[in-house]
């Protein structure tokens, strides 16, 4: 099997599994078709769960922004106790007309204890920034929903890659074991022939070399299967010590994913999540620019206040007969920005530049999506072609190896010729397995760009 390919696949799926794993409810074992695995992963993957929570947060933030323009009521209770009562110094004649001129009297300037209850109603009447903020909150909600869809697409693609990778390693083990069984039988027969003096020692040695290589490949494939299963469990959110069974077959799954009709689907940029997110980002920058401009507009608000106060030398505020003195005031407040030493203009210009940058990034994203689509489409078509070619080559390689087996037994072909035919067969088998895996993964990649899975739009 192509070990370089497996190495790249292991690293990519492991990175996905670490980034998107969450423990699912504990069960004794699991059994999945690919569709069941995807559905399970979308429910139990922590990144997908948090993406849904981001939408809930965005909804709360939208209401938080909306509520700032609705009536606000605040109440307060104040209690003061003067440890040392402040005094007011006055001419003594005011208190006692008979007092000598030049004398002063100290009078208590405040009661020892005071209590105050107040409530204020405020209402924003006009604020340009508030209007823009309402628009921005809706844009942020759209962004969160699109980010959630993007996460679900990536989770789906990662699970498909991991599921297919497990099937790939399992099928590889089965093929190596069959090859090893056939080779062991040939080695036993050749060894007996050699012991009877009818074969060369080199024939036995060649077969032993091939067998030792197959044994190494088998041990490596079994380790790869264990790693692949663990990565799939991580991607699905299942504990690593829980058994898992895959009910799909690699060849059947590859045939199921060979859908030439998908190549006729035209790319609709509006459905691509990367385009949607880039559009959201551009709209956010536009609203930031609009917000800075709105800050130059006046702000008008109204208020209504009611308060009541009581005081005394003792704590009598809970006494029903204690007098309270009330007052109420209403009014409006108008704030007019006049001059900010060009600071406000600088912020507006900076926001405009950021908006222009976002529009340029949006244009670049559109071009990248077009390129990624063409690349994914081409790779999918190549994967289908490679599958057909690999299948034909496998039939040819099996026939060639079988003919060399016969020739070797009859003494027409050498052990070196047989080993070459066997090596060619093993390589063709690996290419065939890889071609099936690529059909599955390339279709998933194309679907991600097209945003075609129906469940992606479900929250």
C-alpha cells in the first residue's frame, strides 16, 4: 500500500479529530453506516454543538441591542448616617438677639440620619448609532448561522474521510492476508521441491523475502487500522475504548459515491458558505463605517424621575407615621456633537478603508471559490477515471501473477519473474484501494464547496 499516502491521510484526519471531538454518551458498542455516522457526529461533535450555541448567543445579543432603545427603569435606595453631624456657623444674634456682637453660634446643618428612595425612567428617542446597531445585530446573527453551516460541512467531510480511512485499512488487511496465505502455500511447495533437488535455493529465498515484506506490511496495516478507528471515534465523540463496527463496504461505498450528475451542477456562489461568511464580514465593515458616520448625529433622550426623602435623629424610616417628602421631575436631553479635533473624521475614514479592504477580500474569496470548485471537480473526475483504470489494471495484474505462478511451477519462469509479478500485483491492489477511497473523499470535498447536503440547512 502507498505508505506516503497513508501518512498524509493519518495526519489530516488526526488533526480533524482533535479539533472537532467531544465525548458522546457512553454505550457498550456502536454500529454505523456512513450516513448514520455523519448524523451521530453532527449531534455529538463539540464544535458543532458550540456552533449552535453561537447562534443562541447571537439571538441574545440581538435582543440585548434592541433593549437599549426600549424604556429603562432604575431604582435606588440611599441611607446616610452622619458620624459627626456637620454644623453651620452663624452670627449669634440670629439665634439670640441679646447675644454680644461678634459672637457666633454653631447650628446642626443636617439631620443625623437620612433616607432617600428614587426611581428613574429613561427612554431613547433618537440615536443614529442605535439604528445601525440593530442592523449589525441581524448581520451578526446571519454570520453565526453561516458559521454553523460551515462547521457542519467540515464535520461531515471529516467524518466521511475518517470512515473511509477505516474501511481502507480493513480492506488492505484482508488483501494482505489473502496474499500472504497464497504466498505461504507457494513457499511450502517450493521448499519441498527444493529439498527433493528439483528447485534452486534462490527460488526459496526469493519467496522468503516476499513473505517477510508481506508480514511487515500486515503488522503495519493492523496498527494503522487501530489508529484509524480511534480517529473515527474521536471525530464522532466516542470514547476510545468503546468497540465500533462499520457496516459499509469500501467497494460498495465507492460505487455509491460515483455520481457523474454532480459534475453537471453549476456553482452557485450564494450557496457557498465561504462566500456567505465573506459577505457577512463585508456587511459588518459597511455597518461599522455607517456607525461612525451616525455618531455625528444628535442624540435625544427623555427621562422621568420620582424620589422621596425622610430624615431624623433616630432611625424612624420604618415607622408608618414618619413623614416622607416627595418630588418628581421630567425632561429631555439633547446631545449635539460639534467638534472633536477631527478625531471623529479619522475614525470614519479608517472604517471606510476597512470596508474597502473587506470588499477586496470578498472579490478574492469569489475567485478562490471558483478555483477550488474547478479543482475539486477535476479531482473528482480524475478519481472516477482512476478507479476504472485501477480496476482494469487489477484484473490484468491478477492474470499476470497467475500465469507466472503456473510458469514457475512448470519451471518455465524464474523466482525473480514470479516476485516481479507479485510485487506488481500488490502495488496494483494498493492503487485500487486508494482509488476507491479517493472517489469517496473527493465527492465529499465537492459537496462541501457546493453546499449540497440537505441536512446542512437544518439547525
